[in-house]
């Protein structure tokens, strides 16, 4: 009898954790175009696969920043990793703080 109650509590807790994790997973970074690059290692910034990856990442991040924050950024101006950092800082900035202060920290690549 004791084991049945412990088992039912365990199943209820497990079910709750699965439901909660699936609800929180909606904000996970995912783009199907980036999936082939998962776990890849590159020889350097001149590697053709890295250039392709960075181009897709730039486009996706510029679109995502525009959708979430209403800031239009040129994907050719910033690197993919700069756009990732910019998004993280925009999430943390105060409401009254202008976005220009964050964008000034990043050099523009052309």
C-alpha cells in the first residue's frame, strides 16, 4: 500500500515536470536551416561551411531581433555572434534605456 502511494506521487510529479518543461520550451532557439550545422567544427573564419552558417545565423538573428524588439538591424553589418550578444543585452536592458547604447559597443563588419 505504501509503495502504491509513493509510486502515484512519483508519476504525478514526473507528469508535472514533463508538462512544465514542454511549456517552457517554446522560447528555445531553433531554426531548421541551422540544424545541419549542429555540432560542426570549422577550421577557421574562411571555412566555406562556417561562412554559410554565419550567413544563415545573421539572417535569422536579425529577423528575430526585429520581431521581438522592433529594432531593424542589417545582417551584413554585424557578425552572427554579435547579433546573439545584442539580443541577450536587449533582453536585459532597462525599459527607459535606449538601444543605441548597446549597438555602439559593437563594431560594424562589412
